[in-house]
């Protein structure tokens, strides 16, 4: 009789159980050869095999669900929706998986935001163009000063979404950001991450102010390209932290 993947798990004794659980589950999935579409063992069985509470397993799976790695089906179980593997380099498994999840997220954002900036360049009022220009100037000044920039960045992009004339653009992008929770220790959440992507923000703002949708889309692609390149450097081990 086939034993299934649970025999690949061993009780966890480390105090950092959350990270250890995710590492152990990724290793189990890889060794068992589970693929996208396969069902994971029940939460209670995983908890028993690892010697942890079911709430610990549920928390770990909640994190994976937010990263788009699994999907829960009511009354049917938990299924893999993306490739999961254990890390074999200097980075923890969760850093690699998180980086790959962000790359998938950026694929979606590229499609949505391309349309967003084009519509902004076409539909923005004179007052909205002036606001976008001012918010960009403020954002870049904050970045250059080495100060926390996330709020200013969010305000700049929110103004672009508002200028499209369709509130759904901003709502969709906000929900995407809220659904993806980066870990505190992640190199993708430190203040210095993504700094190379800020200079093209000026080009994006200028294109919207000028009413040039092609230039706005080109600037948006440049921004995302730079973020993607930085993520790949991290997960390929060329840059850590």
C-alpha cells in the first residue's frame, strides 16, 4: 500500500515553528513529487506528523494561499496551484517561494497597470495631471532623502488610478496588494528594495501630464522590469538582503 507524502515529515522541535513548518512542507511536496493540481494531505494529518498544533498548519497554509501557492476547496481539501520546491541554495525556501510569487503578481500587475496608465494619460483632467506631477516630485524627493517612501508611492499610484475615470482599477490593485502579505524578515519588504524602479516614475508622470499613453505604458514597463530584475537577483542568490 502506498504510504503517501506524510511519511516524509518528521516532528519539529525548533522554536521558529512557523518557518520550519513551511520548510518541511515544501520539502515534503518536492520529495513526494506533488505537482500543480495535486491535493495536499489534510491539515490535521500534517499537524500530527510534524508534532505541532493544527492552528500552526492553518497559519502556514493561509500564508501560502495569500501567495497563490494553494487553493482551498470547501469540503474537498487543499490543492497546489503553483510549483512548490525546497531551497537548495543559500536562501531559505520561503524567500525563494515569496520571490516567485511576487513575480507572478507582477505579471498580473503589468497587464492591469498598462491599461491604467494609458487611460490616465488620456482621461486625466488638468487638475489631476498637476496632482500626479506634484506627487511624483514629492515621492522622488523622499526617496532621494532616504526617508520611508511607501506612503508617498501609494499616493502617487492612487492618483493615477483615480485619474482613469474608472475606480475599479484602483480597487483591483489595492486588493492585490492586501492579498499578498510579505514576511517581516523578507528581503522583499526591506526599505531598500525596489529603489532602482523609482527614476522611471518621473518619466511615467511626465507622460501622463503630456497626455502620451504610449510613453506612459513604456515607463510603466520600465518600472516593472527593474523590480523583476531585482527579485531575480535575490532568488538566484546574486544578491541577499
